C-alpha cells in the first residue's frame, strides 16, 4: 500500500499516511481539511507560497495550499 503526503489547508499540518487522515482536532478550525499532495518518494519539492517541503515520487498536487489558492511547487 502506498504512503501519501496530506496537508491541512487550515493549520498547514503535513503528515504521511496510507489512507485519508482523521478530520477532527484541527488547531485553527473545527475540522481539518486534508488535501492529498503526492505519494511519498525521494524527490524534494517546496511550495513557494506556504513553505511546505515534501519528498515525493512525482510533482505534487497544486490544490489545497493554506497560503494561496494553489501550491506552486519547485523541485529542489
């Protein structure tokens, strides 16, 4: 089973998980709002808007950026 990166667009929390995370317990909202970013891999990407840095197999999803309408990923 693949492990994926997820990010909450409210509190910016990044987690690695094999299935969609639990929505309760967000520190900035009543519930987390998770966006699946990418499958965990060995290529480093950083979003110029929110500063998130992840290691993915391919270019991450642009949706769900906490600091802008869309992530803008740079391959590092």
